């Protein structure tokens, strides 16, 4: 897929992976629109990168989503919709009764899954009208193998992965020009996991892999350890589970 002169909307684009993606897509010749909940961070990006259009919007909010569509439409629309926004609640033991189980799961699903579907529904006709367009879903290494202590987050990414497969097939049946890419990151060095000492990949390396995959029309883009874990899970699933769940407390939950 050709990225140059395309307009891309990146959700969660004010920091971390999203901000790195904004930088690299700009360098590749794309026009960039970012969204985020934090106005202060958005304003900082606008100061550093005045060519980026920043719109405050919450991926979990239906009213925000509709307002975002109207603003983007007024700007001339987009060719690529990159769902980068995502949330994860702190690890929790599901075997101990706690009302936060459900609250956390609802929050994760609202952002990581329902928010994606909501924006896809709003922007689909716009994307289908373009000669070449794309949707990028960010799933996870945990959509292949669950984290025992991040069970509901893993589940939200599995839901998104299955939806991705179905959406891609439906668009192919419709002979649509819209391509559906799936990005499967390993653990990425962002603020969300700053307190973890596990092996991490840099946002730069992740986005490098994403752009390389898009340019080559690789629809399922596995970066870093996601490649090895994918193969290992096919051959030795219990061993692969242990690689993802390295802590002793997690390994006791080995199926």
C-alpha cells in the first residue's frame, strides 16, 4: 500500500506508540490527524508538530466518536484509520471475589473492542469511497496466548482479533478497496508498562515494523517476539504459555 499523500487518523496519538506512529507516517509523506483524551498532551504535540491535526476525543465515548467523524469529514476525510488507543486495568486475581473484575472488563472492552467497531461503522463509507484505504487494528501477543493476570485485557484483544478476521473477509466479499491490517505487538516500552522489568520493544521498532508491513501489504503484522511466540504456540503451546506467563504465580495457572 502506498502511504505517501494518504491522510491517516491515529487514535491515542498524543503519546507513546501513537505519537511515534504520527512521526513516522509524517516522514513517509502522509497527512496525520491524531486523537486523545488529554488536551494538554495534544497541545504539546501541536506545538512540536504543527503539521499534525490534533482533536480531543475519547475512544470509549459515543458522542465523542460522532463529533470526531464530523470534524474529520469537514477536514476532507481520511484514507487510513489506525486504532491505536487501548487500555488495560491492573492485574487482578479472578479467583478472589472483587467487583472490580467486571468494572475493569467493561472498561477494557469499551475502549479496546466496542470503540473500534464504533469508529469503523462511522468511517466505513468514507473509507470505501477511496481508491485505496485501510483500517489498522492493534491486537496483541496476548490475543494468541492469554496472560493469566491480565485475563480480561487478553480477552478484549482476542475479541478484536476475531472481529478483524471477519471484517477483512466481509470487505473482500464486497470487493472493497479497504484493506484490514492487524498489528500484533509484543510488550512495548511505554508509560503503561513502565514498572515492568520484562523484555520490551521500543515504539520506534514497533512502528517501523508496522509501516514496513503496510507498504508490503502484509495483512497480519507480527513484530519482535510476536513472531517467535506465534510459531512456538503452534508447536509447543504449553511452553509458549510459560514464556508469556513467566512469573511463578502465573505459571501455577498453567492449563
